[in-house]
C-alpha cells in the first residue's frame, strides 16, 4: 500500500473532513447507541430516591465556555427534579455563569408551563444568583442560606420568598446537585460541605475533571457522577430523552474515530518510511 502521498497531503483537507464529520451529525443525527454506565445510573437513582416535594440545593458552577457539556445535564437534572415536584434552590459561584444558569432554568420552567404545570419563580424554584467568595460562601451557607444570599438573582429578599420559608441551612436539603466546570466546584463542595455538614451530593462535571473525582465516587462522598457530554448523554437516555448531549455524542464519536484513523495512518507512514530506509542501507 502506497502511503507516500499522505506526507504531502494539504492539511486543509483534514480540517474539511473533520468539519463535515462534526457538522453533519449535528444537523442530521445518526443515533449511535448510548449505554448508561454505573456513575450515571447512580446519579439518576440518587435523585430518584429523595422524597417527592423536597427542597433540593443545586449549585451551577460554570460559565458559557462549558455550555455544551454542562447545560444539557443541568436541563435534564431540572426535569427530573421538577417531575418529582421538588423545589429547587440554585446558587452560582462563577461570576460568568449566573445569566446562563438563569436562562437554562427559565427555559426548562417554560417547558413545564407549556404543558400546564404551573411552576412559579420564588415558590417552586429560585436562582439565588452569583456570590463571590468561593469556599467561604459554602461555609457561610451552613450557617444560613439567606445569610449568604440575602437577595436572589431578581433582587427579591430571599427570606420573603415562599420557597425559602422552611429552608434554613444545609440540613433543609436531602441532596446537593453540583454541576461544575472547575474551581470552585465539586472538589470544594466535597471538602467543605459533604465532609463538614454531611450533605449527600452528586456531581456533573466536565470530561477533563471527571478522573479527579472518581475516588470521591468510590469513597461514597459522591452518590453519582456525570462526566462530560458522554455522562450527559447517558443521563438523557435514563430519562428517555434524546437531547443535545445524545446528538452531540454522534459528532464527538465520529470526530474521535477520524482522529484515531489519522494517528494510525501517521504511524503507518512513518513505519513505511523507516522500512524503506532500512532496505536502502548497504
């Protein structure tokens, strides 16, 4: 097999093929099978196990740079919580994330309102908005949620909201759902809240962060975990959805296959060149 032409191949052809492999499945989904793994199943079961109607704390610690990975799992988690009629209290510890989280929250709430489910901001859910301070905010919330967030994203007094009437501190929640892109995020919530206040928690994180958190999952400090777009797609499957993460996995899978093929061809070219040089030696 002659592979010498690959050495002089214009790299723009590679970029074109990669672009088509990514854009094609996003426009026309293929539907590659997605099989949920144990961490995603644990995440789903942890939320399913909490009592219906509970107040649940959800901290969305990310910004628009992580939207493709983390917004789909945020949407699916909100749907599972709203299906259980849970009241969702959301916090944000990243300065660039509050508006995106609010948009995501209201988008899911609008889905339910369109189906005749009367979700109301301040009663069924609230976005308390962004608070600077990282770990110090987490510790302060243990003394009182309203102490750390005196007003919500819309400027309303937190203590006046119906959803907050029986919410004092971490003891008011059966579960923390953390969706995290980095610092502050899952690691800090485990260290500052799970370890100190013993609040059970699950985590959704970016793919690059997931390996760091598997020890927490094995130790039981995390009740479940979603890693990157793959984890979000597995979660959508468990919820019988075919959302942006499932569609995104089609594009991601084809792109990874193409990259692996390029690596194999590159090694084949190098092997062929080395073999030819070896035969040319006297």
